[in-house]
């Protein structure tokens, strides 16, 4: 079973939780320890990536440490052309509401031959930035979707499905003060038939539960994991993401 099949199989049983670790924020040993803790809390897989500061070296070292210490699948969440054969898979993604063609298709075209050469499993993903967007929106020059512009979010998500993408991701940005609104999640989920990932600004059980109830198939937490030293709170957010409150 490859990583995409693993994720889909788990999603069929209910909402899953994906932990996001930035190789530029901690060394590989610490990343492995965090991943082990997240597995114990119930996380289903570990995404690895960041908007800046990711190198082939820290990406590869982080992936190896995570796999050794947690055994969870690793998914490269790219913020640029940096690659490593150490990851199990990569979200081969297009930031569909970027104003810059580099983030929509040019970067992907430039990396595709190397991805194939390295033999990395690709999981195609439509990446939709919702306000405030934060650093990823800034770097990716996103025309972020406003919280009340639900129709625009639905349009982008449907286009991603019609392009044949495996997944859609609504992203408010790491450290966002407001997560993607439940009304937008619900509308997008009702419009598409492929799985929906939601992330950005989810740092409480209530926010995680709201995203799950609105229809998210996967919930991502990143900045929250890096900053939270309370293991009970970490577990509570994962439990809420998976409906185990």
C-alpha cells in the first residue's frame, strides 16, 4: 500500500490528523521525537516542509529521523524545488490561486523529472490559500480568498477536481489567527468528491472539531505542535480532529 492509498483508506473511516514539521525549525533528532509523540497522540502521518530554509540535507535528515522514531509515513510538503529521496511521498501541488505562474505550474515542471528520477511517490494536490495566508501566502504571491467569498473557494476546489487532482487543501497559513471558516469547509466539501484537507490556525480542540464537523477529511496542525509543550493539549487537538472527544 502506498501513502496515497494509506491516507484514503484511513479517511474512509473518518477524519485523519496530519502533523506538519518544518526542517528549519528544529534539528532532525528533535523532529523525530516530536513525530514519536504525535504518533502516540494519534497522528496518522507526518508532513515535512516550510516556506523558507528547507534544504535537501535537513529535509532528508528529518525524514529519516521521523521514520526511525515514529514509523509514520512521511509526506514532503514542498515550499520550493528542494527534494530528497528519503521521503515516502510528496504532495505534488499547485498553488492554484497564486498570481505567479511559478507556483501554479513552472516550479512543478522544473522539478518533475527529478521527482521521477528519485522515484518519489506523487500525490497531486490543489493548494488553495485562504486569508490571512501568512508566510506561505506572501511567498507564493497568493490572491488569498476572503472568508466570505465561499463561491470562489468552491470554484477553485471544483477546478482542482476537474483537473484530476487527488486532494484539495484549504490553507489559512501557519500561525494564522483565524482558521478557514466552517461554512467554507462545508460548501467546498459538498461540491467536490475528492478528499479535503484543512489547515492553518487550528490550535484548539474546538477549532479542530469545527473543521471536522464541517467536512474536513484531514486536519493539519503545524505551528501549534512546534509551540505547544502540553502533551495533554496536543492529544486533545488530535482527538478532536478525529472525533474522539
